[in-house]
C-alpha cells in the first residue's frame, strides 16, 4: 500500500507542477533522447495503463500491448505507436 501512496503523491506533484502551463511549455526539449516534455508524459501514461492492464490479467495486457508491439516491430517509434498520446 505504501507504494500506491508514493505513486499517488508523485503523480499529484507532477500534476501540480504542470497544471496551467502553456502548450509551448510541453514542447520544451529534455535531456532524455531529445524528447519534449509531452513525450515524457505520454511515456509515463502508457506504462501506467500497462501496469493496470497487468493487474487485471495477462490476456488484458496482451490485448492492450499487442498493437503497440506490432508498431514497434514495424519500425515505428514508441511515441508513434502510443494510441493514447496526443501530439501537441
């Protein structure tokens, strides 16, 4: 339960840091692979969803991740195959 509480605290802190920002703030380049901040958010979001799917069942996770994996194998970037990520 402590991990859940830590995760919620971290999520709230991140939300509080970014709420009310301009769209241009989300386009700022980070030091990680030249991703912009919105790329990092998309990455965090999809893996949070994947964790939830894993808790449900391996079948649910496989259904969720299969199209993502197929896109990666076809040469798309992770950000291109993320079905829940809105490009700014």
